[in-house]
C-alpha cells in the first residue's frame, strides 16, 4: 500500500458548529465546505468534520465521542494562557508535566472529543529507557 494521506474525520450532528470550534480556538482554515462535510487545514495538517447522518456512513451514524486529538505546539504554556486561563475553554486536565515526556493540558471539544494540547519535553530516565533504539525521546502523543 502506498499511503498518500491520513487525517481524522470527526462525525457530528452539528457540522457548522464543530468546524467553527476548530477554526476559532485552534486556527484551522476551511479548505472545502458543504453543509454535510468541512475540510479544515492548518499548515500541512488536515482535520475533517462529517455529518454523522450522511448517506456515505453505513448504519446509523454516531458522533465522534471517545476520540482524543493530540495537538503538538511549540509553547503549551502560552496556549494554556490563551485558551484556558484567559480564554473561553475549561481545562479537563490542568497544565502539567508528565514523566513520560509531555507538558500538556486537555480541553473538551464538540461531541465529547478530547483535545490534548502538548509540548514534548525530556522524559524521566525511567521512561527514556522505554523508547525504541534510535527513536526520539520526545513523546508525540
């Protein structure tokens, strides 16, 4: 298989509202927009939103609950200030550093999707030993 692209598609019953959430809070821009599907992009990253009841979805469509999206950023502390401390979102997990190599916080998106905003940090010695040989010691999600 020659993979040319991979990106998450979040199923929802509120396409416009869900797309607006990611545009407003995380800087995604619209690449394609219909009432049933929105393709969002930011830099080289894509995130799509799809009406859970659309005819291309087999059976009864289900919103995207149970999904965790990792968004790695250069400065998680600045994003925490913007989105939580000074902003409109509530942290479900407060900003903290983890021994496994992340400084992060988690907020809720539409349809019970969790958004983990992360800056990789150096892991503790215990976790450094768990990385495969030759792999970065920074965790990416």
